[in-house]
C-alpha cells in the first residue's frame, strides 16, 4: 500500500504549461482608464520584459530557466500522497490523493512563482523588489527568493497582520527582507491614508498601492505580485504537471481536482495541466473552492474591475465582489481577495471549470480531521479544499462510487495557530455571503469606455 508517490529530481518538469494555448477563446485584454487595451510597454515600468512577455504569450510550453530549476530542487518535486488514513476515517470507497506544497521552505506553493520572478528581475538588472503581503505567506516567499538571487526585498505588510503575526515578519527578516507596517509615511499613498485615518489598520489594497508607487518611482526597483496575473498562474503549473506524472506512476487519474481559490494561482497551479487533457477530451472536473464569506466566483459578477482597492491597476475582466469589498472581520481563513484571476474567471464563465463555496466552521472541522488522520496541520486556506474533498468523499460513501479525488495541500498552518485557537475556543462563526456589503461594493464598479 503506497503512501508517498515520489518523482526523482531528474523528472522535475522542464517547462511550464500555458493554458492560453488551449482556451477556446482568448482572454479579455487588460484595459486602461480610457477603456483601451493596455499596451505591454505600459507594464515595463514595474515588471521585467520576460514576465510581460509571459503575461501575453500564447505558447503552450514555456521553458523553466535552469537557475530557477536549481532553486526549486531544494524542495521539488514535491510528494504526492495517497490519504489512506483520511479515506478510512470517512469510510469512503473514493481514492483521495493530495499534492503536498507545504514542504517548500516558506511553507506554501507561493515560492514556485517567487523564485521565477526574482530570477527574471535579477536577469534584467533590477536590484530591489517591492511587494505587499497580508497574512505573510507571499512576503515570506519573495523574501526567500530575493535571498536566493541576491535581490533586496521590501515588504509592505498590512498593519493588522504585522501586529498579529510577528513570526511571519521574523521569517521575512531572517531571509533578509525589510518589512514595514502599511500604511507607512514613506509613500504618497500611505501618507494620504494616514492623513485621513491616522489609526488605519491597513488593507491589501493600500499595501499594493504603496509597493507599486515605490517601484514605479525607482529605476533599480520592480514590483512582484503573488497571485492573479497570468504569469503567476503559469509558474504554478509545475504542481499539476508533477501530480499528473505521479498519478501516472500508480496508474491512476483523477475524476475531480480540487483547490482553494483566492486570486487563483493555487487552483491554476494544480488544475490547469489537467485542463490540457480536458481540451483533448478527458472528463476530469476541475473545482475551485472559496470561502462563503468571500464568494467571488459563486456570488460575484463577471465584469471589468480594478485589481486593487484604490484603483491604480489596469481594469481586468473577472468575477468580482467590487474592488472596495471588505470580507467580514470574523473570517479567519485567508482567500480574501475581492476578485479572481482573469484566466480562472473566463474558464468559469464559459462553464469549463466549476466553483463552490464552503462555510468557515466546516473548513476548520475538515482541517482538524486531516491533521488527526494524515498528521499534517493544514493552512486555513488549504482547509477549504479539504472540506470540499470530504464532502465529495462522503457522497461517494453514500452512493458507493469509487471516484478518484485529487487536491492541492497548498500550505501548512504552523503560523496560523491563532486562527486554530479561535476555532477551538468557539470564537469562530459561520458568516455567510454578506449580501448587503457586496451590493454596496458593486455600486462602485468602474464605468468602462
Ligand atoms: C495564498 C495561498 C492560497 C491561495 O492562493 P491564490 O493564488 O490566492 O488563490 C492558498 N493556500 C495558501 C497556503 C496560500 O498561502
């Protein structure tokens, strides 16, 4: 009875899979404030040319540079597990597999793109990177990647997380990054916010504005984003490519693939390489799982909206809850982004992938069951995928169907114990679909053209 399915380093993928080659319709272009498509040159102020090219590319396979592969080999290929003990606890005839991305040094899938982004920036002669981070997963990943390629990294960390998650901050500092509680008085955006709200606790949108402003104002500095953009999803496809090879080793193939979905890089990472099979006739179902308190795909509208709260980014066609939507404070499980990747949004709109939402208590219940059977304590974000798999496995137990289910364990939860504490002490509640807040926020959608 095999538990871990391992690939040798020599089998690590050499190319990323670009889903744009297999989409029946080209993704809608990013638009500027005038309603016209944003030219690639407009992005060169804050991104290196190689990444801008990847953002637009329609090539099916894009080579992974050797220096990137060398760093990824520190933890890749990541193991695929058969969850025998979880299956037994659920008394299900379903076979459950999970890809374990918690084995990266930063503890999640995010370094897969951080390493690639740091490499291309270094190659372009850039000396410094700026970014934002909420809970700290992305800031840690970029700090690690900056260290690997000798780039300075400055992280604007949402103030409330800076204060509540000191160990994520220490981890970023260990890897040499500078970390500031956002809003700061170092940028125009930060100063403006502080003038209006001296006690501001910060938000991802504000931190993005600060990081972008700094990168746009300095020639030696670029900006890096941890999800949403096409090139970020591209770099994550190594997850699904490896999983496909590993399932092949045990002569298996999934009926359904599940991943938690915030901005879409985790879902795209594991699911897109299976979309290639789907485009070629396979019946595999790809399911994005989101929190019912931030239900972007399942309750949002498909339209052009800003990527940040302040309205500095180009307009992207995506499922959105409105760029100033704030998820309820009671929500503990991450995945708080108001929108979703343009690629994921378009696939969902065309009925090529599925989406579902799960309430908070069910996600923690599933995460604790997973820790008690498989041993690994999952990140609260990952718990969303686990909850969806548990639901499906229970349905298989009822129907007797022996489906093969695959999900991405996107990270471990060792830095998220405050959220687990709140769950164990009964402080967390289900907070369903905040209909009024979404309605209000959707009134502020930008007019296009
Ligand atoms: C960021 C993160 C996610 C969500 O990734 P998106 O690209 O925003 O969908 C899921 N799990 C973990 C552990 C993460 O850190």
